[in-house]
C-alpha cells in the first residue's frame, strides 16, 4: 500500500509539472498547447483524490465513461473520414 501511495504522489507531481511546462509553452510559444494545460489542471486533483476509497471508485467510473466516449469519438471520426463524397 505504501508503494501505491508513493506512485500516486509521483504521478501527481508529473501532472503538476505538465501544468507548469505546458503553461510556459502557451505563454512563450503557441496557444495550441492550451488544451493540454486545461486537461492537466482537471486531472491533477483527481490523481491526488485517489487516496480515499471514494476517489478510487470515482476514478474507475470515470475510466469506464471515458472509454465509451473515446470509442464513440473514434467511430464518428472513422465514419466522417471514410464517408462517400
């Protein structure tokens, strides 16, 4: 259990680093990276919240929901890409 908590701490530090570095990239280079900043800001608290039992259940439910959303987006993309002109 201790190793799992260590892993969550390191993962959250990576998420915080992503927020910082991509924020710098948006400021100094290009606003194209802005979605990465938004996603990292949303994911970092969820990673830190996984210490609790409710947090891990929430993460599993979000994982299932995101799987179906990703599957639907891929299907729609393939349909739009290969539709007859």
